[in-house]
């Protein structure tokens, strides 16, 4: 497992919107899709990884031109081992 430089995370309402957000983010920057998680209430959180600059550019593109209502977005640079473990579990679910 390669240690990711950063994670880009965006929370939206709806799984269909998660697909739109992922599409826009990967078109904006070179990122790896780690997956998405849905929760009750219809919220979905998408997680992508890549270079800090790529993650920042992708999150900025969502903030500046949102394809849907965005509940929250962040970039986590230098993620902790625990966060990496959680995201790796999310990747397993995606497969």
C-alpha cells in the first residue's frame, strides 16, 4: 500500500450526486477514487486520494461550481495511519 499524500472528501445528499461529484473531481485533477459511503438521511461522502495540490484543486472545483448541494468538503494532507486504515476498508467495500 502506497501512503497517500492527501485525501479529498466531499459530503452531499444522494448517491447519484456522489457519482456527479466524483466525475467532476477526477476530470479536474489526477485522483484515485477510494469510494463513497452513504448514511441515513441520504447523505453520501466521497473520498479520493492524490497529491495535496490535486486534492485541493478538485475540492475547489466542487466549491466553485457545485453540481448539487454540498454539505461539506475538505482536504486532509498527511493523513494519520488510522485514517489510512479506514479508507483502505472503504476501498475494499468498493471492490
